[in-house]
C-alpha cells in the first residue's frame, strides 16, 4: 500500500476515533444520568441496563469501523487512485483489526463499569463474545459498504476510459499542449495536501529550438 495514502488515512481515522470516543463518553454520561433520575439511588444493574450499555458500546465499535473504512476511501479518492486487489484485502483486514481492538477496549470498560455495581437478572458474565454479538450488525453494514466500494472501483476504470475525452496534443511535438497542461495543473493543485504534496519542476534545455524546428523524422530520432 502507498505510504502517503496510508499516512493520510491514519490521520483521518485518528480524528474519527477521537470523535467516537467523545460521543461514547457523552452517551455513557446520559445513560447514567437517566438511570439516576429514575432510581434515585445506586440500585443494582438490571438486564435492561446492561443492554443499554451494550448498545452504547456497540455504536462506538461501529463508528470506529466506519471511520477506518471511510478514511481509506477518502484517501484513495484524494489521490485519484483505485485500490488494487491486494490493497482492498489490506483495507478489509485493517478495519477488522479495528473491530477486534475496540471490542477488547470496550469489554474492559464494561467490566470496570459493571464490576463496581451489583447486578440482578443478568445471566452470564460480560465478555468479548457478548460485545461481538452486540456489534455484529455494525460489522455486516461496514462489510457491505466495503463490497459496494470494491465493486464500483473495479468497474470505474473501464467506464472512465470510455467517457474520458481525447487529450489534445501539440502538432509538432506530439506532447500534450498548453491548454491540457493548464487544466491538469489546476486539478492537481486542488488535490494537493500535506499528506500528498504537489511538486512542479521547470527545466530549461539549451538549444532546444533547433530540435523543435527540425523536421519530424529528425525530432523522433533525437527523442529516441
């Protein structure tokens, strides 16, 4: 995988993960406040209480998976590139790793929350399998997004070749003309970023006019 694309995707994901952490903290605080308002005391946690917390953490896990997926999609779009078959596999494995990691973190947080309270009407311990099951729908939704992106990306190159207009070339040099250069430069400037910087190199070739003004056969021989 291209290192610049990976770095850009990582920066996008880190921002998405931080946003999800903030949302998780807010949702947990609201759930505790609602329960405190209803119970007027520190009563034991019930089955519905646990289900609410599982839903909150399940939403967080899904947000992290979506953030990882979207970071790659945006990074490749910014670079105007289509991932290869190997890169699509790497992306799939990467957001699966995100899910495993966030399930582990969320399981520890749930155990810490529950461990300081008594429970009634709750069958079995809270473990990673519990959170895997509660976040299973999110996993399926992100997997479907990945499949759709992959299918569209694999169809895009052929469609783009049909729709792309023929670029204009200089009559003498058979290189793209100045109008094409101006259009391409404007597009590249818009796509440039800190993670994917743009560079423009100017070259001054001595006595190039004699080559430019020579007959076509001579120019081709010189170019070779």
